[in-house]
C-alpha cells in the first residue's frame, strides 16, 4: 500500500503561489480580452453587412471546432518563431506568457461570443424599436439599452465560462510554462512526490472552482428574484 | 519570410521506415476516434445513470450523483488525467498497481485517457440529463403516476423518452467536446492526432504543414459529427413539439 | 404635418400594406382601427421609419422618411412613440428612462433632463415613482411613464401603437385619461386602438383599415354615424357588442 508523504508541500508553497499568480493572470486577461473581443464578434455576426457576419461566423466556428491544446500548440510552437522573423525580436525573449494570454483570449472569445449573442437575442425586439423611436442610433441603442440588459442576463454564464477557463489554463503545461499546475508537477517530479502534489493541486483547483461556482449560483438566485 | 512549403512531406517515409508521415497522421486519427468513441459510450451510460439519480427523491442517491458531478466539473481535465495515469496505479493495492504498470505503455495511456474522458464528460452529460428531466413540466410526472404507473415506469415511458429529445442538442455539443478534449491525452504521451502532429514537427521541421493537417482533421471530425447529430435530431423530433 | 402617399409594403410575397394614403394636419387626432392583421400597426411604424416600405412617399415635418439620405434618428427624436408593450428599459430607473434619450440624443445636460422628466412624470401623476424600476410598476403606470418618456423629447407629434391593449381592463382608463388630456392640448396624434370611446371623445378623423388597405377615412361623426363600407359596419357592430 502506498505511503503518503506530504512533507514537500510546505516548502514548495511560495513557488506554488507564484504559479497561482501566473494562472490567475492568464485567466483574468483572457476573461477580459475574451469578453471584449467576443462582444465585437457577436455584433459582427449579427451585422447586416455580409463580410462582417461571415468573418464573425467563420472565426467562431473555426475556434470552436479545434481543441484548445491544438490552439495552444499553434501559438507556442509557431507564433513565436513568426514574431521573431517578422519583428526581429531576440530569440532569447520568453514569449510564452504573452503567447498563452493571446491564445486563451482569442480562443475564449469564440465561446464568449456565442454566450453574448444569445444574451443579445434574449432582449426583446421591442427594446431596439423603442430606443430607435426615441431617436437613438443603432450604436447608441446597442451600448445604452441592449448590451446592458444582455450582460445582466448573461453574468452567470459568463462567470461559469470564466471558471472553466480558470481550469483550462492548466493546459499551458504543453509549453512547460510554470503556472500553478506546472509548478506542482515540477515540484512533484523533483521530490519524487508526484502523487501528493497532483492530488494537492487537484484539491486546490477544486476548492477555488467549487467556491466560485457556488457564489455564481448564489448570485443567480439573488438576481432572479 | 522564407518558409519552404513542402506538402509532399506526408508521402515521405518515416525514419523508422515502416510507413509514411501520412501513415502516422492516420494512426493518430484512428487513436483519437477510438479513444473518443469508447469514452463517449461510457460517458453516456455513467452520465445517464447519474443524471437520473440526481432527480430521484432519495437524498442518498441524489447526493452521490451530486458529489460526482461537483468533483469532476470543478477540477481541470489535465489534473484528472494525470491523477488517473500517475496517481491511481500507486494508490491501488500493490499487486493491481504492478499489473497496470506491466501493461504495454500504449495500453496504459489509452485506458487512463479513456476512463478520464469518460468520467469527465459523464459529469457534463449528467447535468444535461438532469436539466432535461427538470425542464419537463411537473405535470408529466404527476400524469404518469395518476395513470397508475409506478415511478420507474413513469421514468421509463413518460419522462425519459421526452427528456432524451430535449437533451439531444446539448448532448451533441458534449459529443463534439469529447473529440476536442481527447487531444489532452497527448500530454501523457498517447500518440493521438495532436501528438502525431507534434512528433511530425520534431521529425520533419515542417511545422506548418503538419499543424494545418491536424487542425483540418479536427475540423472534419467536428463537421461530420455535427451532420450526423442533426440527422439524429431530425429523426426523433416529435411532430408538433417545439423541439 | 404628416403626409402619407401611396405607401405599399410587402414581406417577400406577403402584401402588408397596399397603396395607403392619408394626410394629418397639425393638431389633429387620428384614430386608426381595424381587425387584427389589417396593417394598422405597420402603417404607424412606417411614419417614424421603424418599418421600411417599398413604394410610395411619406413626409413628416417636411422630411421624407423613405429617402436614403434622411437621418432617421434625428427625425424620430421629434416623433414620439408609445408601444403596446410599453418597452420601458428594465435596467434603468424610471427617471433614467425619462432622461436617457434627452441626454444622449438631444444633448441636454443631466439637470435639465431630470427637471423636464420629473415635470412630465408629475403630469402623468407618478412623481412618487421616480426612483423605482419599471418592473416594480403596474402596467398602467408603466404605460404612463412611457408616454412621459416620449413627451420629454418635446415631440411635434405622437404615435400610439395599441397603447392599452396589453393592459388589464381596470388600468385602461388611467392611460386613456392622459391621452385625452394630450389631445385636448392640441397635440398631433396618430393612435392605433380599439377604444372606440376614445375615438368618439377626441378623434378628429377615424381611419379604418382592412387587409392592408385604408378602407375608410372619415370624420368621427360620419364614421360612427354612417360608415360606408360593409367591413367597417361589421367591425363596428362586433366591437360595440362588447
């Protein structure tokens, strides 16, 4: 029977914390950039201008049909060398964190845009009519009337997607970037205590994600009253 | 930029000699399909069972299902995979663990990935099944019971047939997800499609061709599954029902 | 003030409006009635360009609505509209509902907008509700706020699209009272409604529509006294039975 030995965790906590900060950095940047870019994509997709709506649909369908791992591999293995050859950035420069942030933002935007599109649709059509009847332009009506209502309806879904994103950032493992999971794995392999470190990291992810999703549920109940 | 495109690379023989790079790609595709489909079948069984359990009026049964869902939805897929692959064999009784470790590496990786994907996806299927059942009007259950059907009979003949139709569209998206998520298995060394793509980059120095090929293959899988599921949805649609 | 000339509109092969013409002078109150699906709501939405039309000419305050160069937003800012389902903005307080377009469209300062808004809210008898949200008000109250919101833009004319048909019966009158008051002050109004009491009371003319056509356009006395078309007679007898 296996004998647990958790002794390597306390010493590793400072490193794990640094890793967690990186995980949160990627998560927060990707949530914000993803929502902004996702909103634009949703608006493009609903635009009467054919070129824009095709671009929006094409983008979303492309990113939704390929695995996140593939997107990350594209960005980690290919984009840096592209940058180096295009902009003459020194090869030693570590582009992995930037690449991760960009990759997650662009990838999540496709998912956010679908949530936002549904949110916009959930606002009744009469609201656009009423805003127009008051003399508002399309842009004003969207910004002042439709999007605020849409976002209000979507907050729980956007947050839930954020929790999924938080978990998915662990996949930066494919670039050996030392996020929380990467650090836990490194410490585990170094000390020969992979079992303990993997279980520990799973527990940490669980506690954070579970609490966050309970908060979302609580929030949802309160606002639906 | 001076990149030398060379699509003929796929027809070149690999260093090991027995096949071409295209052969590697196809064997990767085969592993991806086998892994995803086998995991999907288990996920449907587990998720369906747990989903029904979550709605039954028994605190212990629904409690078990709730714990399952919360654990598997709130930990990253990658962590789950590593736990199945690295941790489980250590925690089992020594004899069993050793038996697993003596399997050939491919089988070890495949089984770990299959169980992992199945239970991960099962938790999501479970939630879809539950919300499908809950979205049915309470009246349906009462109507079934009022006719003298037992609770299991009511589930069997009244609730589940309608719930299945309601959850088909969200299940389709879970089915699509399982193919995409299967790429995570490349992290434990399973030579599925994404891993073959990476291997090709290492061997041939033609990253663009190999990545484009892998990406296109995933898109093809996605499209085919979508078309198939649309056909299934169309076939089971209830006349006059909104779904 | 509003000139509708030979307007036709179709969705694909379905003809919604056929060759509709009417003139509305300043200060007139026009009631538009007719069976459901007769195109009356569509016609009134053509007046401020919420519904596009394919043929004909529609001029409001000397501005052609259908012309591609027309700045519709500018035109709409001075044509008030009240909707069947109120369409207050649910995420904003009542006072913000009254101010948002004044500030963003007319460019008024916040103080100016609030002052004007509160004055109109008082006029529809709802000063006490200024800080509430639309969801906290009854249907009749919401519709009165919607009228105040339109009035806050200082419209030259007002369009009403079945303003009372989504209301519970006991709330109809509070909304009609506000509308009668407006009519008596000389506001130019086009009102789609089934409230024949309102028409008898304040209408200058009644337009009767059926199957996308204007079948009758008569003074209210002529319309209620001796409707010429058979369809209008049938419609009136059905409505009056209630």
